[in-house]
C-alpha cells in the first residue's frame, strides 16, 4: 500500500515550533488574594488542593477555590500548617501556636487541657498507632495519645533542639527534622523514646531542612548541598549532591526528585539524569515559594506571580524540529532530525549534533557495542561509531534487500532490517563487526515488499509487520503467518511483553495480540476514535501503549480496559512520527514528534482517568446536617457534590438520581441539586462524575436517609387512634346515657318542684288567708280589692308560664317575688320589710324559675311575723352570688314542709354546673347564697 509510504515521507517535513518543558496551566486565584499572601499549599487525603493566605483558608474543587469560614477572632494571624488525619478530621495550626479544627465548613478552636504552644506550628504527622504529632518552631514536638492527652518532646528531655522544620510518619513513631540532626521519636504506653541521628550517624549535615517518606524510604534535605536517601529504619543508603544549598522543600514522585531551594529555584532529577532546573513560566524573575503534588500527577507550584499546575507525566525537549527516529542508551538519547544524528546527554541536559547526512533517517538502533545504526530513506543502512565519530554505509550493493530502511531490531548475534523491498539479516562477528548480510524474498515467505516493523524479542524470535499479510514470524528457514494463516492486514509496529506475548497495531489503529500459548487476545475497540497511529510500546506492568495523533491509549490486559490520555492530559497534539519511540528500560518512553521529543513518564500517567466523586455537603432547608432520619415536615434537601478532576475540570459531567423519587438517572454539569417537599419514604442520593460520557462503575457516592410518615399516619398511631375512637364513642355513649338520665332526673325534679310550688301556692292556708284579705278589702276598699285580685291572678299566671322552662332571667324571677310580696304585704302590713337591690348585669343573668319565690316563701313558713318581730327580707348581690337573707324569728311550731324546696334548688345548680349553693344559719339570720349564672344553659 504505497499511500503509507507517502504518509511516512510527508510527515518528515521540517517544522519550527516553540516548545516548552512542561505543560502548565495557571490557576485562578481566589478573589482579593495575592500570591505573595499565600504561605501554604497542601494536598489532603482525598486529593483536594488547599491554600492558606494569612488567616484565610481555601480548597480548590476543580473549578475554583472555595473559602472556608474562619473564626473572626483570628484576624491579623496566619495559618502556618494544615493536616487531614486518617479519620478525615482537619487540623489547622497557626503562627501563634493556636489550633483549630474544621467542622461542618467552619473552623472551631481546639483547647486541650494541657494548653497549646506559644510558637508557630510547622507541620503534622500521624503514626501507625494513629497518634497525632505536631512539630513547632521553638517548642520541639508534641504528641496526642489515643486518650486525647498531649505530651511534649523538648530539650529538657534530651531532644537536641526545639527548632524543628518538618515531621514525617514512619512504620513506628516519627522522624523530625531539626537544626541539630534527624530525631527518631517513639511514644508508646506513656513512655518516650528519642534517637538522634547526626553526622556521626552518616548524615551529610547537622541542619535537616525537609523530609520525604514513601515506599522507597526517607529522603532528607540539608542546609548544605546534599540529599540523603535513608531506609525506613533511618539507615543512610545513598548520598546525592543537591542542586543548591539550603533546600526548602523536597519530594520524590515515581523516581523523580523535586527540590526547591530557599532562593526560589526548582530542580528535578530522574533516576538516569542529573539535576535540571525548570525553566517555567511560573518562575520568571520571581521566586518559587512552595509546591505540592495532587493525586492526579500534577505538581502545583506557587510563585510570586500566582499558582501554576504542571503535568508531571510528560516533558518536552525544545528541539523545535521533527524527530524521525529515536533510540536510548544508559546516559544518552540518540535521535534523528531529517538526515542529522543527535546525541542528547541526559545528565547534562544538553544536545549535540554528531552527524550530518543527506538522506532522511527513518529508524535507529543501538547495538551491544555502543554503535548507532541508522536506517535511511534511499541511503541504505548506516553504522555510526561514537568513539571514532565515523559512519559506515551498508546498501543494496552490500547485500541489503533495499536502500529504504524503515525498521531495525536485533540482539548480540545480529540485526534484522525491514525495508521497502523485503527483510535483511545482518550477522555479527564476536566483536560486533558485520560478518554477512542475508536478504529474504518470496521464497522465504515474504511476498510483500514493504516491511514497516521488525521486532526481535528477548528469546531471539523474529517478527515482522508487513504491508498486507499481517505479522510473520521467522521459523529458522523462512517466514510464516503468526497465527498459522495469512492475515490481510497492514501492520505498522510489532512489540512483545515480558511474558512473551506478541502485540501489534494495524494501519487502521487496531491493537491485536498473540499469546505465548498460541492464541489470539480479544481486544475491544478504543473507547474514543484515535488519530493516525504511529506505534506501540509494551510496558513493565504488562500494559500496552498505543501512540497516535490524538494522544495515547493504554490497554490494560489484566482488567481488559482502555485508558485514554488525550487533550485533557496535554497530549492531544502529540503528533508522533511512525515508529519513532524508545524506552529507557524503565518508566520513561521517549517519543519523536513533529516538534521535538516528548518524554512520557509512565508511572506518572494515572491508570484512573476519571474524576473522583465527593458529596461535599447535604443540607436540610439550606442548613448543613449529618442526620439520616427526619420528620415529615423536614422535607427540603439540597445536595452539593464535586468531581475532582484537575486535569480538565470543564469536561466533568455528573450522573445522579434520588433513589425512591427519581424514576431514572439524570445527567447534569451542575454541582448542586435540590429536592423540595419530598414525601415520606426511604431515599438514597447517588452521584458519580465522569468525562466524555464515561462514568466509572463502582465509584458511585451515596447518602441514605429516611423521612418518616406523620405521626398520625403511622401504624401505631392509627391503632391508637382507632382504640381512642372506640373509647371515645363508648365514653360519649356513656356520657349520653348519663346526660339522658340526668335530664330525666331534672325533668322529674322540675315536675316535682312545679307540683310542690303549686301545692305551696294553693295551700289551703295561703288560699284562706288570701280570700279573707280579699273579702275585707271588698268591704273596706273596693279599688284595693280589685288591685289585690289582679296581683293574685298575675302570681298564679307566672307560676303556670314558667313551670316548663329550665332557666329564666333573674329579673323575671324578681317580678314573681315582688308580686308575691305585694300579696303578703296586704296581710302583714308593716310587719313585713323587704329590700331587693340587684345590679343590672345580675338582673340580666339566669336562675332556675321560682327559686327566689321558694326561698321567700320558706321565710314566711318558718318565721314569726308580728309588729314586735317583723319579717326582714333582703335580696342583694355579693361577689358573684345572689344573697337571700331574712331575720331569723323561728316559730315554736313551723308550718308543715316537705323539705324539698332548698334541696331541689341545690340539685338544679349542680345540674347546670353553675357552682355550689351555700346556706348560712346564725342566731339572727338565715342566708342562702345562689351563684350567678351568666349563660343560659339549654340542657
């Protein structure tokens, strides 16, 4: 397929581009905060990056810095340290020695019984016993045991210096950096143990400025230009010359050591390189203040101009030209630009042209004797000898299959060369000189001319990638299809992993594999369409890297998963050249691109390329809560969440739902959602962040809660309600029966009272006396007789009118009494004295009918009435009582009485719940107190 030859040659055009060392992005600062005010960069256990500026504290959620509310009483003070312990509790140290805790988005003062330091808190650590340590600037170190008590390590107890710079956790205890050596501290069962390491212990200097601890051990930086690598037991393993004296910060990240000097210079060193000072935009003429590394492989650097985030996984050589071929040695990278051969010294970070040629160099190979073999376009095969600086040519006249060499591979025995005219095998003598060249054509199974890739694995087996017949393998006599039958494929690159499996990539970008056991691997298509494929590399962990114009794809066979590193990783414009890649034998892959060399750090490339989802807060009526059960009227919830993805935060989307309410998943770019007026039920809020529509399975964050039914609709409430209803019906039924019985009794009493009243009024004595009085008046005073007869008629008419009524107004009953007294006055004359004085509001109140008349009549029945002993009657109001009182002149023998009247009155007042009728008897007066009834009770 000749179009691939055109593509190969066309991609070699010279390009002049300005290149940079690292891909970096400037982070928007919090509003009103200057870079010079920031004193602290910190990465917590969840991977979030924090900054502290004076008394202000901020957390970057992927889009912006979110300010944390700090106590107002901390104004004019500065945060000096921040730490998240294993339980998720944040500890904030101040330059005044004060300590705060972060709870529910607010800082809260922490005041242990032992008090807090009076000097700045420098750093924190947590040992294997989950004891919290803090180092200070002037008071040594403190440790908090599991019971919450604090203990101090200082010079009074053998600590070499109270000036401490850093503290790191070890397998047991902690290591502390001081200006008098490295101190190993252990606190166990209340006992303190201290071991001081200084120059006599092998340290390069007494003043230890910074420490780093990882799986490789401890890294210590000193005031003098040295670094010590120590084991986890603090035994010195190695000493490095530091790039500068007086280191400020040091860290080790996947074999790369970063060192920040006090004068603001940042250096990096790989395992096979020397120190290189970073020429980053962040530096300019300003100093770098500090740095931190997040969980995605970025280095966050703080300079006086601002905060920059640097992608650590790749570094670009500023060669500014297309690199067409590349190969590595222990101390150098050899690469070709057009027809020129260059050597890049890794340690010195310098590049030198060692050969200038006329033909394009398409492939490079370094043999075991240090010679560099160059495959050219139309110039044959060249061998460059570095020691002599000479170049030797092998071409068709020397037995080479073709002068266009696309690929070279081999071992100590010889080279295999892929050309545009077949395959050639170059045999070496013991010293590395060429013994013979054999070329293979159709008779040896190579029916195609174009061989894009040749690969010799560790066991010496030879594989070639052809233009139309797939992958062929050498059987000792000729080439045969790898799978036993020919494949109609254009194979661009072939490689093998450490297990002996063979992998290749086709012109269509398809990755395929053949196991050492003799079977094909099933590799699904890429999750995203790649650009033009340029080659593959097999990695130490068994994964396969496919390089293409749109970035890099990584196939992980163990989990059968593709991981894409594209635009968001800074690799979207990679533009690699065909088969122009090489590895340092470890974690670095060098890729020749259209504008130089990209150094790709595999260890820094995260296997996880999706956001980390965190539910930051959930609120009830916009107030933070940690509860999981709520009443029916607590039903307005707001959830705040974030997908931490510093690599490309704008690409983050969310899939979420409220299980129990939402019928299906919702996709959104918002980081907050509210659910007002939720009905009672069981709910689980679920959310997961993703990029490019891919949402990682098994990483859904959730929070569950319950809204209870109203108390009146719960089963026990319904049961109680039914029981209460039944009880109430029964109670009301009994009340009704009792009321009916009372009513019947009252009606009986009323009838009896009416009967007694009638009997009383039609008493023969009363009638006899009334008629005698009337006869006398007829003879003596006819007009008076007429009036008397009218009053007598009115009296009996009143009795008949009110006998069916429960209550009447007091003024009506007073009128009956007045009529009765008027009739009696005709008989007794001056021997009867009556006074009725009642206020209008009492006259408008109510009273059982004939009550006053019965009491007045009793006075006539039971008292002597004469001029010497007149009957004195008084009806008055006194403290909510109608008082009926008469002068007590008891008869020797009173008129016959049933005793019913007064008792009947008491019962009536009881029926009406009107109060208690009181009777007061003295030697002189008989008094009855009737409670005033202000409301007409209709019973």
